[in-house]
C-alpha cells in the first residue's frame, strides 16, 4: 500500500476526492486499494496523475528502512524501464521520513495519557 502525507491528502481533497485513504492503527495514512488496485486507478489509468502523491511519482523505487536500502520493487513488471538518480533516492528517503514523523505525531496525539 502507498503511504500518504497530510499535504497530499489535502491536495487530493481540495481537488474534490473523498474516501481515498485510511488512517491505520500505527498512525500512517494509507491510500486505499479497491479489489487489489489503487483507489485512483480507472481502466488502467490514474485519475489523479497530475497531482499524484510523491510515492506514486517515484514508484517503483521503494525504501526498505530495516536495511536502509533503496531498490526497484520486484512486483512492478515495468521496473527495468525506469531509471532513477541519487536525487530520486534522497527524495524517497525524505518522503518516508516525513510520513514516519507525521504518523508518530498522530500516534502521540491519540495515545492515552499515562499518570
């Protein structure tokens, strides 16, 4: 699933889209899938291509935070048709960092207070 940041949610909502994300228990905001496909995929085309989230712009580049490794997603059948620069790797790392910071803020806001 594709993780979103709050600015992306706001941009998509401002464009009139609703019901496209879920707030996960870990505080992450995930783009919804419908029958195994992206919420915005329609007939093989992205309905929000011009304003798509950063993760979509960089896909099939993915980050494995556990190994601190950036690689091409094995699930993408077109992965070999893409080329990415070290700048793209840094954009992805920064995007994931913001996603994690926002998720942590949401978790902290919704955590029960301890005495």
